[in-house]
C-alpha cells in the first residue's frame, strides 16, 4: 500500500467512508483540474509531459471568457484546482475576486524572480512576454527611437499602429507607465500618443504587425511572440510581414522594456492542492521551461534556459523589474487615462 493510499485509508476510517469512496478519493488525488485561457494546442504537450513524469492526470477546460463568473457560481463545489491564464492583469482579477489561495514553495521562490510572482503566493508567472516597439526599417532608423514616452513626439504623427486600449496587454502597459512616471505625466503622454495613431485601433497584435509591413504605419507595439509566430507561419504573407519588421527595445537607458507573464494560481476551493502545487513547481522547472520556450515563443521565467532561436534574433534586452502585482494599483486609472485621451 502506498503512502498516499495509507493516508487516504486513515482519513476514510475517520470519516466512515466505504471502500468505493476510498478508491475514488485516491483516484482524485492523482489528477488536477484546470480552467485555462491558454490554447490547448500550446499547453497539451507540456501538460502531457507532466503526466508522463508523475502519473498525475491533468484535465483542462479551455475558456476564452467567463472564468471568474464560473468560479464564483461554482463556489466550494468548483472542480477547478488551478487557473492558467495570460497576463498578470487577468491573474490579479482572479485573485482580487477572492478565488485563489496563497501557497508557499521554496521551489517556486527559487525558480521565479520576485517581480514575476505575487508577493503572498497567490499567483506565479510561468513565462515572460515582452511588448517592445516594432518598426519598418525602410521608414524608421533605430536612432529615431528611445522610449515608450518618446512615441508621444510630434514626429510620429499619423505613423503608429496599436490595438484598442481595452485590451489587457495595453492596459498593463499603461499601468506600468503610470507606476513609473505618475498619473499626470501618463495622461499627458497618452493625450499626445493617441494623436500619432495612423488609424483607428482595430484587430489584434498580428494585425498591427501586418499593417506595419503593408505600409499603413511605420511603428507598431505588439508582443514578441506574435512576431515570432508570423515568422514561423505557414502563410507566405505572414512570413513576409515578419521579415519586414524589426524590434526596438525601449527604455534601455532607464527602467527597461515592459514585460508581462502568462501564469497560474491554485484556486481557493481546490480539492487537489498538493498535486496542483506539484504541477506549478514542475512548470517553473527546467524541463517545462524548455518546452515552453520551444512551443510558445515566450521567454523562460527561470534563469539559464535558452530562448527559442527566433527570439534570439530579436536580441538581448533589459526588462522592466517592476513587480507585476503593482499593476493592480493602477489598472482603473490606466483605463480612465486611455478613455480621456480618446484611445478606444
């Protein structure tokens, strides 16, 4: 009898459970249920590797929206042990809704730099995603660029493509600017920045890069993995768009380029906490971090893991060390700043 079975048997005796109940409890302890915003095609090979290593089955419900409302409705009866999502802002919203539990782990503390995890252990970043400036080398010289703040200059009038301010990636970027330069200066920046748009914000990050390559604008702001995905696309049009695009790492002489994370947290009413924590620790470790780097074109959160060759071509950069939990303090103000500036 395994130690897990022994512990379960003791608990069963105390609770008056039947042999069938005991078997069900042991089986449940060997699985994890996840609510995820991350696409199945990206995560399945990584989660399958964990199951192969540990024997713990991982069940995933992929949901593009409605995660918080579903967790609230399910309450203590939720089957979810963990949430897996993109952007610290989304993790923060789940945490602020009181739907995550705090966990402590020396492994997570060692593998994940402090700025990429909640200070009290409610959520943990698992990959780093950078949001630099992208430009058309036929229209822009690197010497013309310097910082995010510099994109408010009049010389960029009618030359910038970016998606809606309501998108979580842009809200996090604006929040970071507020954190660094204050509300008043951030508002002045946004007011001028919006005047430099080449077109009304529309579409996602890939669309901004495609517009840049098509000559609709000279500058775009997008996450690096979108450019990497276009570079490796089966579409010749998208590969051509990527080839016409260059990356400039902003704020290298000051705070560094804005970065964010994809990450996870264990739910408040998780039934399989120990297994979920084991998965979290594994996802932050070397094997999973290498798999992440090779499959999703994002930067490993654990130091010493090689980046994907496509990302290596983008060059090394200094990242902003702002603790991403700080973004929560400025999200509402960031949204108001964008609205006042007319950035829809």
